[in-house]
């Protein structure tokens, strides 16, 4: 049934329904399916609303229209922030998300809404990753983006942030699904990352503007990450972590589950290792994921890869080689083999390994390696080697 209202009035009705206290995504969707549009929902009688299974207090809240005042305020915030409201009846609403049991009736989106409907892969993992996890998340996300897959993650600390960074480094869009309002940057240190994502990809949330990132929001957010995606890849996560919750949600939604193996003595690797034991696809490289995707998706990716992958690889390789040969000192070249990808090394240990050079010379050489993208400094003056593609 078509929506009777249009434009700003239609948006107001959607926001008002979304903001009814105690209604929830499942009941809101039930009402839309029963009445066809939010406008018709608000014109329904109490008897009709109760017949849809609503509790008396919730049915009364809908019937009274008490959420319209809050909806009008929300509409002003949306307009001021340049945010799009994408309802479940909007052509821009991602079809894949509609397939899940409890899709949100609307999404707040900041950026390119076309990124919501594509060859998407969810990437989740620990908020306290090891250097190995950081390197893997960044590398695989970069490689997957290069073959045309859009990375979907939660912009949280740790693996999420490195997944988004890898996608952006490859020049592709990425989708950040938040557990707070799209106008709230959480964590605060991701302000620059959020701006980059909104520019080339999209930030999306079902939570109202200004919503705080409460812990209970993240399981709700996770079903959208998996719901937008063809599958979910887990890179590090404890045995009872949110990453495994997302993996279970993906299975419930008939999505593929992928996992990156890790050391058997590393607690952050317990989660993905357990998933592999239970049947998740073991991932060592991007092709491990691509080969498990549906045929039509692989054909689309193959066309993209033929056009872009070779050129991107050649440009990256030649650019790095040029910087390496022309802009680094002999000491920097001697330092690189000392650094490891999967284990950080403290500056004091690096200096002790170069006794013939002064500490200032070692620090200068490390700075050179950082500038050409071959090394990275971690908190506490620890250094790791960057896993180059």
C-alpha cells in the first residue's frame, strides 16, 4: 500500500513511529505490514492497534500521537546535520537488510547511501587487538576493497577501526554502523576516521540523533552489520565476545561466517579459532572469501578486478619501491628486518640491537620507515613492521 503522505510530512510520520517509546523494531515493522504506512498506523483505532499484539500502554502511546513533538525536533536535527532518513519503504533501503527477522524501520545515514546496497562484507573483532590482529584486519580489508568488496564495520576501537582504515587506504568506500546517533563520534579519537568514512562511504545508525553509545546498543547494532553483509569475517575476539555474537547473528540470517586463525596461546584468537572448529571458513587471504561468495557476486567482482586491481597493484608496488630505494638510509634498511609483523618491539630493544648507532640515529631511521609506510609506532614506544600488500 502506498504512503499517503509525502516529502517532509512522510518523514515526520516515520520518525514519530520510530520514536514511540517501548514499540521496538519488530512491533513497528508489524504495524507497517498491517496498515501499509505510518500515517495509517497513527489513524488506527486502539482496538486495531491492540489486535496487532501491542501492549495496552504502547498502543495508547501510538494512538495518542505523543511522539510527534519529539519527531518534529528530530526532523530539525536531521536537516541541520545533513543526515538522510531512509525508511524501509524507501528505494534506497538495502534489500539485504530487509531479509532479516527484525530490520529497523528506518536508518539515519550520513554519506553515500548507495554504499548500503553492494557487495558488502562485515568485519568485526576485538577492541584490544594484538599487533597481528591489527595488521591482518588492515591488510585483508585493503585487499578485499581492491577487488570491489565494501567493508562494513562498527567504527569501534581496535579491529573495526583498522578494517575501515584498510578500506580507505585502498581508495574504496566503507560503511560504519554505529551503536549511537550518527551525529555522535564514538570513540572520540575516531573523529578524523568518521569524517573520512562519511566523505567516501556512509555512516549509518537506527538510533536517534544524539543517542549515547550505551552498552546495550551494540548487540542491536551488530544485527545490522551482519544484515547489510553477504557474510561476516571475525578477526580476533575472546570466547564470549561481541564478535562471536555478530557471527551467531550472521548464521541466524543465513550469512556466511569467516574467521582468521590465530595462535592457540593467544586469548584474542580463541573466538575465531572456535568458529573455525565449528565450521566457519578459515581465511588466510582475500581470495578465501571471494571463492565462497554467490556466483553472481563473484562475476561482478571479477569485472571490477579486471579493470582496477592490476593498475592499483602496480601503482602501489612501484610507489613503495621508489620510496624505499630513494628515501631511506642504510640504517633504516638494516632496521626493517629487526621488526616483526605479529609482535611489537620496544624502542629500547631496537636501540640495543643497533649498538653501533646512537639512539637519535635509530629514532631517525624508524621515522623514515614510518614515512614510507613500512613501520608503525604503537603506544608505549613499541614498533611493528607493516604488512604491505
